C-alpha cells in the first residue's frame, strides 16, 4: 500500500508539471527581452578644406631707425610699408568637427618707405607662412564661425634698393604671432563662402649698409579676406553631413 501511494504521488506531480508547462512557456514568450544600447556612432564629416581668397593687406605702417652714425637726426624716423591686394590659398585639416589646423601661404610685395631718406628706399618680395590652430562653432547650421591662433614666419627675398640711391638694403626674416576670426557659410556639403580678419606679427630688422643705418619695420599687417571654400574627403552616402554640422 505504501508503494502504491508513493507511485500515485509521483504520477500526480508529473501531471501537475505537464499542466503548468504551457502556461510557463507562454509567460516566457510574453516576457520583454532585454536589449543592449547600440554603440555610439561617430558623426561623419569632411576633414579637408581648401579656401581661395582675395585679401587686403594693410600694414601697421610704423617702425624706426635704431642707429645712424652718419645721420644722427634720423633716429626714430618713421618707416612705412605700403598696402596691397593679393591672392591667398589656405589648406585646413579637421581632427574633429570643431578642431582643425590651417596652413596659409602667399607671396606679397613690400616697399620700404623712409621719408627722411628720400621716400622709397627699396622693396622686397615676402613669403609669409602662417599656421593656425582653429576652433569652429557648429551650432548655427550652415553659418560656421571660427577663431584661431598661430605663428608666422616671413621670408624676404629679391631685396632691391631704389636705383637712384647708392646703397645696399638688407631685410632679415621674421617670426611672429598671429590671430584670426572669421566664418564659413556652407551653400551645400562641399561648397561655401568664407570671410576672415587676421592680425599677423611681422617685424623684420633691416640695414642700409652704405649709410650705416639699421632699424626695424613693424609691418604687423591687418589682413582682411573673402573668397570661396571647398570641403572634401569624408564618407559618401546620404548620412554624410559634410561641413554643415
């Protein structure tokens, strides 16, 4: 009798388990699945930017003659450098959509004017090369303002004196700091308009050998430029946002 009762209990337990199995399976099927958050996707952008601009270069126009053993009255005389319009090419690389580095190169013509030496005493070609670290503000859609700070190296070559004057002019290369503020306005993913204002530190030393006069020219120009921008190098496809965001 005891064995019969035990067998009956086991059979009853099996029957209960079989009866509850469909309900348990239904509960598991209806239970919400735990979903892991998708990994963050980096927003694509075009890392390369080329600007072609026309700029107006307006030198500070100050300077002085430091020594002049033959003509002492020329000490602290004014030194002038003329303004000009020149083309400029700029190339930028974006590490992120906000941070970039920009290289600027151009060729300009500088005339050195010392009134107390009779006006224009000579001229030289200059290659000012400037590198900026820039921060771009990207919260305004197509309008993208930026600021930059950097260093400038100006190399002077083909230095010539006024043919009427019997002396030799020497102009040394110069290092200086630079700052800029500007904006790009992107018409579409690749093409845009650009405008900026820069202040470049260029203060070369010069020497008029025959007169024994030396001094410096505080060219330090304001550079105001406008032109077109072209941005490229990012992934293709409808999700690529280019330079606009």
